[in-house]
C-alpha cells in the first residue's frame, strides 16, 4: 500500500491526496478525477488519476518472482 500523490500545478511540489492505494491496482484503476486540498497553496486542486502516482510506504522492495523453471514443451514428433 502507498499514498496517492499528485503534483501541485502551481508549485510543482508533490502533495499527498490522503488516498491510499496499491500501486498495481491504482494503475489499473479507471480514469477519474478528484480534488485535493493543497497545503502549499491553501486551496483545492483538481487532479486526474493519470497525473497521480503512488508513493509506497516503507521502502521494502522485495521481489516475489522467483526464477521459474521453464519446462519446454515435450514434442512427440517421432
Ligand atoms: Zn498547490
């Protein structure tokens, strides 16, 4: 899980939207837009999902993918 971040259109700073999302599921989320209160501008900005990204909490990057043993197709051509 992570925090959905957007870029403030006025200052270019990254601001948290307060939304929590999973990075992979967020990327698959349908296009939507929302509003976020910007602590820098002290106003609301509208943002689109495509402009947002997920900042993962706790930088624990672990690969779940193990090197799979690929078993080739057994051809029975004789
Ligand atoms: Zn702003």
